[in-house]
C-alpha cells in the first residue's frame, strides 16, 4: 500500500491576502480538508482554512503560513498529499485507485499477464493499464473484464474482451 496519496495541486493565487486556488483530485473537492493536514513534496504541513469549493474541482483556501499574494503565487505547481492511512476503509467492491496500482494481473487460465501500472478515468468509466512481458493493455475496469480483485493477495484476475480482427469487422452495416 502507498504511504501517501496525491490529492491536489496549487494552480494559483486568489486575492491579495494569499489565498490559494487548488485543483482537487478527490471526489468531493472539499475532502481536501477532511483527512487532516496536507503535506507538500518537501514535507511542509498545510492546514486549509476557510476552504470553499468552486467550479471544476477547484478549492479556494487560506494556509496559515501564507499571508500575501506574492507568496501564494510562488506556490503554484506545489503538489499536495495526505497519508493513505487517513482514508476510511473502502466499501465492499469499492477500491481506491492507489490500492490497484502494483497488483499482479492474471488471466482466467492462471497465466501472469503483468502488473497494473495505472488507472485512468476518461469519462466513460475507469480503465486499467496492465504492463507485462507480453505487452501492454488498456482494459475497462468492469466486473466482466476484472471479475476478481484480491487486495490481500495483491492480484486481479482479468478476462479481456475478444478483439475482432480488422478484416472480420463489419463495414457500415
């Protein structure tokens, strides 16, 4: 399991008193304030004060160590993290993306396919990336394609969809 999770990034300053605009990577942008202090790459601990959610997952908040716009602007690009242990346990059949990264992927027949290296959300549902000696695959993260997720054993079982060869595919029918 990962020790810390990336939950946001500073995208700019707001106002003259040093408030920050933070792009949240959490489902509810205000969850940035829910799990305790945030940490930066350099280890600074930040507590967000007066956080307000805006459009497109952006949170505006003050940090006590930042009191002017110039200092806030200098923080642009700073990535914010929380400790993984601060998150509540996931419900049954729910998973934190970070817990899927690094799992071994096995076929239904028991062949090791590779390792889950990323999880993407392109808007139509999550997609997992599996890389192994036999190649690299992007697979829909659905119960049909990934019928088994065993976090304790560190593995998933995948049943990839059958790919239709180009010459077999119907043309405009």
